[in-house]
C-alpha cells in the first residue's frame, strides 16, 4: 500500500471512530458505564503509551509513572479551580495562595511541563542507574513526591493531604479521546523519527548504540522527560475524570496497573497499549462486576462463592494466565494497522479459496 | 535518665521493626542474588502467613498453629516459585518481574476475598505478647525478642551458606548462573531452596511483626515488603549481612524521624536514603561490584 | 499466526464475559419483579465493604439491609413498589469511588444512601450530581459534602459540631490542657475532624500537638511515645476502625494512661474487641446508645443472630453500632422521600427530600437549607474493657 493511501486510511479510521463516539453519545444515556470505561480507557491508554515509550522503546525500566501523573493532576487542579470556589476547597488554608485560574488546555499542558521539569531534575542522577536499580529509584521518587504533596506546610498550594475538587471536568467523552489521541499521535511521530530509532538502538544494545555515535545520556534523558510530560498530561485528564484528586490516590499500585496494561498489550506496541488499556479498564470496572453479586442463582443453586471480591480474584487469575501463557501480550511488538488486517483476511480468504477450489475439482 | 526513658521507646521500636524488616529482606536479597528478580510477591507471602495464623488458631492450639504457619508459608513460597517463576526461566527478566507483580496482585485479592475486606485481629502469642517494662519504658516482650532472634537466625543462615553443600551451590549460582549449571549444580532445587528459606524467615517475621501490630489486612504486607526490599538494596543486594544491617538502619531511622515530628516524611525518608545510597554507591553498602557482560 | 488466532480467542473470551455480564442483569431484576406485581424501585447503597473503612461500611449497610428486611415495599403514587437494594463497594478508596458511583447510576437507582467515610462521599458526589440522583449521607460528617450541592443530604451531625463536643468534653471531664491529635494523611474525615477539634480546643485555651500518619502505616508506637513525652492530657485520634484497633492494642501494651478520644467511626465492636481486657480508657462521640429504643435493639439483634453473613459483617457479635442505626434511619428517610415524591424519578425524589421529616431511632430528622440534618446532640460513650460493651457517659450538645 502506498504511503498516502495508508495515511488516508488511518485518518479515515480515526474520524470514523470519533463520529461513532459522537453518535453513541447522542443515543445512549450519558450515565452508561460504557462512557465511564471509554473515558478512563483513553486516559490510561495515554499513560500506558508514555510508559511504553520508556520501557518498550528505550529499554529504561521506570516505575515512576504514578508520581508524574500526580504532578500533572495537581498542577491541573491547582491552576483551574475557579477563584470563587477556592475558599471552600482550601477551607483549612484560607483559600490558598493561587488566586487565579487558567483555561483547561493550558492547564493540561502546564501539568505536562511541570512533570517534565521534575523528570529532568530526577533524571540527572537517576538515569545513570541500571535496570532494576533504576526501577526502584524511580518508584522511590514517586513515593517521595507523594509525601511532599501531603505535607501540610505546602497546604496553601496543595491543600495538604485533602481533596482538591470543583475544577472543570469533561462534558463529553470526545474530549479525553481527542487529547489522548493527539498526544499518542505525537509519540508515534517521535518513535518514527531519528530519535525513535536511536531509542530503539539503545534498547537493543546500549554499547552498540554508543559505538554508533548515539549520546546515551542525552537520549535517555530525552525519552524520560518526554514520557513524563505525557504522563503529566494524562494525570491532568485523570483529574478531570475523577472529579476530585488527592495525593494518596497515586500509589505505587497505580504504576503496577499501568505496567500490567503495557505488558498485556505487548511491550513495544503502541496500539497494543491502547487496546490493553481499554480491555483492562473494562474488565476491572465493568464487565466482571456481575461476579460480585452475591444473589446469583443458576436454577435453584445458590452460587455462594460469588460475593464481593470475587471479581478481583477472577481478574487477577486472568492476568496471571496472560503473563504466564501469553507472554508477548495481545499485540507482541507489532502494530495494528489496516494493512495488517488486510493481510490477515487476504490470507484467510486465500486459504479458503484454495480449499474451496480443491473441493470443486473433485 | 529522663532523656533515656523518653527516647528509649523510639529506639526499641526501631530496632524491633528493623529486625522484622531484616527477616523479610533476606528473602528478597537471596532471590535477587540468584535469579536477579525483585520478588514483589514476597511481602504478600508475609501477609498470607499472618492470615494463616489468624485462621489456624481458631481450630488448633497455638504451638500446632505456629508449626502449621511455617509449613504452609514455606509451601506457598515453593509453590509460587514453581507456578509463576519457573515457567519463565528463559523469558526476559521483565516478564518474571511482572509475573511477580501478578502474584502479588493475586494474593492480595485472594486475601480480600477470603477476609471480606475486614482487618483480622492477630491472635496473641503467649509469652511474646506479654507486657514488660525496661528502664521505665513499657513494651511487649516481642520488641526485645525480635533483634536477638533475628541475629541468631542470620548467624545460622550465614553458617549454612558457608559450610553446607547447598549453601555452596547457592553461592555458585549467584556468582554465575550458567557456569554453575555446567558444574552439575541442580539449579531448580537450589532456587527452590532459596524460596523455602526466604518464606521460612518471612513466616517467623510475620509472627513477630503481627504480634506487635495486630491487624492483618490484604495490603498489610505491601509497605513492610517494600521497605524490606529497600533495606536489601541499601545493604547491597545479594548480601545477607548487608540486608540485615540495612533493615536495622531503616527501622531505626524511620522511628527517629517519627520521634522528631516529621511523620509525613517517615516513608519518604526511607526512599530518599535509598536514592542517595544508589547514586553514591550503586551496589549498596556491602554489594559486590556488578560486572557488565557484553 | 498461531498468536493471532490466540489473540482473537482472547478477545472473544473477554467479549463473552461482557455478554455474560449483560445476560445476568435482567435476570437479577426479573427475580425482584417476579415477587411483587411488577413495580420495583431501586435504592443504591454506596458503601465501602473493603479497605480501611470496610468494617464501618458493612455495619452501616447492615442497618439498611435490616430496614429493607423489615419494610421491603413502599407505596408510591398509590402503587405498591418492591424496594431493591443495589449495593456497590467503593473500596474506601477515593479513586474507585467514581466508577462505583457510575455503576449505581447506570443501574438506574432513584436515590442513593452513603457513604461511610467523608472522602469517598466527596469523590463520588459529582458523578451523582451529573446524573441528577439525590444522595442521603448516612454518617459522613465532613461539611464539604453538602456544601454547595443541592443533591447531597445527610442525616448525621457535622464535624464542626462533633469536634466542639469532643473538645468541650475533654476540657470539662478531664480538665485537659494539652491534647495530642493524630490524623491520617489523605483522609478528609480524619483531617477535618482533627482540624475542628483543634480549633475548638484552642478556643478553650488548650494546647494541641498535631501529628499525622501515612496510609498503610501500622506502627503507632512512636506516636504513643511522643504523646507521653509531650505530656498530653488526652489522645484524640479520629481515624478508621482498622487503625483504631492497632492503636488501642499498642496504646495498651505501652501503658498509655491518658484517655483516648475519638469520633463516630470508633463506635464499633472492632474497638470493643481490641480493648477488652486491656488497660485503656476510650471515649467516643456517636449517634446512638444501645438501649435507646429497646424494641429496635431486640429486633435487629434477632435478625443479626439468625443470619450468619450479617453476624460476620457486624464483627461476629450482635452489638448494635450507631452506624447501623443511622443506616436503618436513612433507609426510612429515603422511603419517606419516595412517598412524598409520588414517583421513582430521581429529580422528584430530590425535590421531595427538602421537606422530609422523620422520627427515627436515632432521633428526629429534618433538613436545613444546606441539606444537613438539624441535629444538636451527640452521645458520648465509654468502652467498658471488662464487659466488652459501651457504657453511656453523657449526651452533649453545643450552645449554638
């Protein structure tokens, strides 16, 4: 397929998806769980892709994603709470010290920038560390950031450890899709650029990459900062989705969840991360909820093992099964594209034809 | 004298919690030493040991329950390794680590399902839970027993590793995984043994820890586990005395921080310490120098 | 290729769970409709069943379930409706709360009861607000929950009130001059009540030492040592029951001699069990004292004892917690609102709630212009460490 037709196909697909979403929103009540899942899925898709950029494409094993999301979410919330409701939100701190608010898109970008700046500072010492040590150091930084944001001396800025709320939220499911879509698009462009190729070279063999003239420190730092920027943006989106935020939400278990999404989708596959994210969120928030129902009967048989908590057990067993028996995840390191789908069906079709052809000869 | 009475409790709490971290940290450090795997599920195995005790004492006398807890925890550790890590022996290290996160997730959710999400009251172990007074400070006897027991167990373990055949095999495997296989070491049994020892110590640790802090919740193992791991890295991962010293340092520092009134940062300080040591001395206090293999 | 097929299979398996999820729901609804003449009204129960506040949430849910057991139907607009409880677990976690709330919204509930824990109530609030569904807070005491909202009501007293009551109590009964206040970071209930207590206590001329602890912390020995070293006269710890059990245990083993003071969350047999046979002095402020309504007590005790699940959810015995009573009353307030609205439409119920009055087990309930209950009394109870029961100390109110 030619490059232009491919681009047209992709644009067409994305447009079709957005139109479909728009129509869905007109048809279904806005309270449907579907929209909940789609919104959260889009946000997690963005942060999963940003993590994949580090873990899957650059080979830097970082576990600091929750910390950067926290930075983005707090920046967004602090900058967008309307001035008139600050007194009630910052009730223990006399309305806080920030007495202005800026438009939503600017605040999202600001969230990304704050996360990126922190990533730059953290990256200076930490990126020299190797694999597991890097993972544990970034995890540690995320925990430190969380503690600092709960410190009551910073209360006038962060509202201490209390909830931040009343900031603008989504009014349409399209919003997170468009923002996440633009960000993921930028990451794809980056990966396909010379920088992206350098990242992959570092992932595959650091020493060889260095010998080829790639500046290791510079590129690692770049990947780390960019990934954190998008984690920050997704943190801002997450704040919009949650309607309230608090530092204690951004625990290391959040990072583990994102890591699981990346692995389920396939390390090194952008579309894999996106698909993985929607499946993960849908399973954990929606599809499996019926398992928690303790009043289920099959005929007269009371399913006594079904009670609150069973959903999570089933979910974690599914995850273990994927990790153990399906190591490469849904997509492996391939990408979903029209071409691949066509190839897939063409093969099928050909096979069928030959089989059919064979039978007609007889 | 008054100064001592006032500050001794912090120190005692620190030493005792440090000893409990140490018992968990050994499990981390030994597994990492051989498999290069951060066994994220280790903290949860520690939590499960606590839960087993809660349920065991309802049906059997305490001494029997203690034996059962140790046996069941060891069996769990062994089983987890066989089921979740062994099939991934040839897979990239990240896959194994994710499998460990998966096991941790599974154990926590199972505990949530079984307990119904409620905190379980840990039974009082006679003698250990008795209140004692030293130098004007009142505490449970377990606070005093923990450091002694920890050091004794560590000495036994170090001797075991130094002078027995299986210990030698462990050292060989942690030095060079492939070559040790060529030398006729049965790696699988060595690895299983590592998990058995780690789980055994975690079971002992859980009895001491939960006797002091008597609530067992599904996430009760997460924080001690993470801190024990930090202790293992701090002391130089792979080194048993390093892990123990690291654990004591972290336990004591944590309680001093709390005593100074910086409670918001008691956890953060642990990680800050970790990052400082990683940057200044990437292999930890007593770690061996890592050799880059090209 | 094989992998592709596997991936398709996997997706199919996941889709089938989706379908299964869809299939079950109408079935469950059909069960409910089968019993009555087809009219069902759904009341959402938005409570924690796991996590830090799981124990308290379960006791509150128990009251709602008992009320539903006693009165399973309601007459709305001249027709008999079967009340179906739709219980979701918000996991005591502010980040799980919105999706738990969304589950209730998408199930089409008419009114929601909950939640135990102020943080989750605030976190779930906006989801209900967008859907136009009214919520009746049962024991969430933080002022921010109802403030500025027209859909959130509550039947309990507020933290500024509770904090003042406790501060007065500490001052009057123990002549306390110095209080040690321990709150949990990231818990709006805990920090809020701690804040109001501090304000009131300082206004009385007292001195306060404030400390905080992180989520997941289970080592309170250092805090207890600090409280001793500071020479505090009372130890105030507004926190979840989970923390309370740990704190009581450690306070006892360290020989903390000053009284432990706490708010409504501690009114639970979890604390009684932890304190039994130990040398600790615990006072809590709460909504109800067992014996206030003997008929109700006898009825719910019989119900709890006849149902093993209910008994387990109540912590293994039949002590009636103030939380359970509040849950019970909240259910009837919801029924009153449904009756007054004459329809199951959430908007109509919301409108009707403003004028609802109800004489419950915990006292008379009516709402002021913010949506808060007009309440001016709290009960102070003392944990009897010998009998393992609550002793009534005083009924306290605050001069407004």
